[in-house]
């Protein structure tokens, strides 16, 4: 599929790996509304710079780089200036299934190359392999951002709901921040994985006794699933002044009685990826702590099968496409 010619501030990236996010499946299947076809999904992109425009100064040919969920923003509003491009008042341009300010549809990472403006290209530090780095550009920043915003620190007790592509990153990052982490999942099938990643406990959300045992014990809970949960069950697990942050997108409204929040000054919040400065910070943090995504690498002809497995929760923990297996543009 043709790409635009390089503008002065553009970077041409040879893609090595592209992660499969559940968002890709929602978009391809038009589960979030009408989509733009033909579509090239993928917003977890890692590769190497092949060419740069004459005004590019932040990266050089040969650099290892990544691209996440956004490829443009106005750069002038208060949110862009503060490094929160995801909240751009003009509207951030998404990496794929979006429309650029030039009116052209955007194309993502299930491809051999991509052209992206310099502001949205993130250097990948040495110490993280490109395949394990790709999912950090979405799953990594989506979980890192709320942990940082709400000040998770050494000694805090953190609960992570869901042990999937997002959840396993939440575990790794919170553990690296010094927190004591408990995973809450539908079953105990991933208990050994949770503990291997540094969690101190892994409980089944179907085990009412285990949930009662953890009442009033967490400073922070990260809900990474898109299931229609009874949030009041999890609010009971928070300490007074505790915070429950949602990064999943369930289909139904949450039902919470005000007294569940007011009584002990608890907080329910949402979080949506992060800006470019925070994404770069997250990548540096992961390099410092030796963190990468836990992945299964697949070829391009396995994507359809992989989509089904993602929907069924049958991946540990992120599928990553080796784009060298793509045989045509």
C-alpha cells in the first residue's frame, strides 16, 4: 500500500515486529463502529530507521525506534504542550484507522515499513529486544501511565485484575516499582506465571473466600479487563483512600453506589495510554529494570488464527508478528 513521500520532519521506519493488541481485533471487526478500509492495523511497532527528512534531529538512520497508538497531534494546545498528546484538543491522529490532518487515512504496523512524524517516534533503548519492545508501545504505556500518575511506590499493595497482554505488563511494572502485587484472574491457570513475574499472590475472582481475605488490603487496583465486572466487589478490596483504575473498555455502564466511594474516600478512575514524554520514560524504565513483554512470535499468515486465540484468552501474553514474513505490501 503506498506511503506518503517523506516530509521534512518525517521518519521512514523499517518495521521488524508488530504486536497484536485486542484493539486491532475490535477495529477490524468494526466492534467499535465503522472502520476505514482497506485497513493496515497495528500500533505496537518496533523497527529501525531507514531514512529521515532534512529537519529531523532526534533520530538517525539505523536507530532502533518504536511507534505507539498516535502519529500526530496539533502540538499547540495545552495538552500537547504538557506532553499529553493523547488528549489533544484538535484530536490526536491514531496510528491506523484514523484520518491525518491532511485528510489521508493512516496505516499501521502490520507492514514492512511506515512513515511517521519525528515527534511520535520513540527511541528504543539498548537492553530491550525489538520483539519484546513492540508491545511496550501500547500495553506497556497503558499500564505504566496510571501506576505513575497515582504514585505507586515501594511497599504499596497493588492488585491487578486480569493476567493478559495488559495485566502481565502491569504486574512486571508494579513489581519493578517495589510494590507487593496480587493478581486477580478468572482461574488459577496462570498462577505460576504471575509468581514468576514477581507477584506475591494470584487468586481466582471466582473464589469468594479469597476475595473476602483481601478486603481493605490494596492501595491501588489496576483493572485491565474489558469484562462487565461488578466494580463494587473490587472497591471492597481497597483501603480507605485507595484507587481503582480502569484501562479496559467493557460494553456496559458501571454501577456504583456513591456510598462505596464517599464512605472511605475511594477513587474510581480511567486511564488511556500516555503521551510521548511518558512513553519515552516508560521505555527507559523498562530498559533499566530489564523488562520486556512476554511474547509469542508468529508469522503473518497466522494472524487470523491468533485473533481467535486472543479473544479466547489463549496467548501468553502478547502475539508479535515477525513482519519479515509479510510477502507483499
